[in-house]
């Protein structure tokens, strides 16, 4: 499904146990505590983010997040790259995104069509399963949850003079539709757009938001709330408007998570039927493989913009890609990235502990250098 898979899984478990009410309770309680924490941290970040001590701590957080994304890439690759064809799809997705800037939705659609028509089927595929729900019930579910998703956006458009709320709502609604592959696929689509096109925040700030989301309860996708908040806070130019930022964060949460209920409550009765269709499963496997290339693109883009102070976009005919000035390598961040890689990939320490250690190093090393 498009969007945040962890929240969808929680909703599906609740639905299996107690129907729609169970799905609502499970999904909301999975998200809301973390959303409150992320909003609180985002407000503190907006107010105190320019303090030198916090900026130093954030250097360590950025280094750790680079490795966290790499670890996620390795886990997704191990799960999704099951054959040479899957490896080829992952490589093709990376090349399409990094070297040709092909739109993310087109990459995912192409991978799905390739899997649908060209991936071989397993002879041991299960027999067809039957659907135990009426078409009218599915249509009614789509109408109810589609209206809950869209009507608040329409009301904002008609009643509010704050254009940023509409922009945030439309942007994250698109995310909810096209981002197959979980939180890191969402980040891959979102990160470069909000930095390069929307200019709501910078690449280092995007990594700060990821670090905050990694250290809070709830799904990683709550980083979208951080992005929406900063977009609202800064929409009026000089200074910042905390109230508008909070409204933008609320809109972001709404259009990110309400679609999850739409997808799950509509699609849950069809799960066993879909699982019995070899071609559909092949399409989903192909999309999962392509997402590995998508996350690799995200990892490289983040790494270049954090490890090097000067990164330039080069254009050669139809190709365009980022290249760093190697002389601008930030040795401190590179060292802390190696520390994070040792802790996460070698010692298998927790994400939170790694973030804390790297955050401490980000503060301590410059401090000790200035003292001695």
C-alpha cells in the first residue's frame, strides 16, 4: 500500500480483531502519542535551533541518520532482492532517479507493470481465494473515507487565506497516493522536493527532522509533521508563526494518516484474494525491489549534502546528477558517521543509543578543540 506501512499494519491488526472500531483505535493510538512529541520537539527546534550548542549536537545527529538510512537500505534489500531480476529493477530505479531525475511515481509504476507482465510465477502459487465482501460495501468505504480525506482540504481552500495550508495539504496528499514501500520510500519522494522545489527547509534540517523522528515513539513517517510545521512557521517570511506552523502540522498529519484508514478498510477484505493472484504479487514484489533503488538514491543524496559543504548539480545532455567538491569534505561529520556505522552495523546497538552518542560527540569534539 502507498504511505506509512507501520501505521497500516497496526490498523490492519486492529481491524482483524475488532473491525473498523478496532482499526481506528489501533491506528490512532499508534500515531497520536508520537505526533504530540514530534510537534513539541519541532516547536523547540524552531525557537532554539540557531543556538550553537544545539547546532553542534545536530551535527552528530545528522551523521547518525546517514547510517540509519543505510541500515534501512540493507534491511529492505535483504527482504526484497530475491533474484537477479529484482537486483536489476533496483539498479534501474536508482539510475532513473539519480542520473535522469525521472519522477518517482513513474519509476514505481514502471516497476509494477514490469512485475505484472514479465516476472515468472512460482509453480507452488496458492489457489484462488474468494472475496467475502460486497462491491457496494467497498464503494461505501471509499466514499466515507475519501470524503473525510478531501473535505477538510476543500474547506481550507474555501475558507482560509493561508495558502501554505493548501500547499501542505495537496503535497502530502500526493505523497499518500504514490509512495509505495514504507517510510523510507515516502522520504525519498519528499526529501528532495521539499528542499529543492518547495524550499521549506534545507537538507541538513531534513536530517535533523529525521533524527528527531527516530528518537520519538511512533512511526518514522512523523517526520512529515516536522516538515509541515516548518513550512507553516516560515511561510510569512521574517520571524515565525508558531500557530500557523501547528495548523500546517495538523493538516500534514490528517492527509498522511487518514488515507491509511481508506486503504486498509477498503483493501483488508481482499488481502487473501490478492495473495492468491501470482501476477499481482509479482507486481508488488517488483515495486519492493525498485524501492531499494529509491532508498539508495535517498542515501546518496543525503550523504553528499551532509558530508560535503559544496555539492553541485552537473548536467550532461539528458543526464543530471550531484557531484561534491571533495576538498570540502567535513572531517568531523565523516568521523562521526564512521562511529555511527560501527555502533549500528558492527555492534548492532540501538538507534536511540547511537543518536545519543553521536549527538554527544557533535557537541564534545568542537568544545574540547576550542578549550585545548
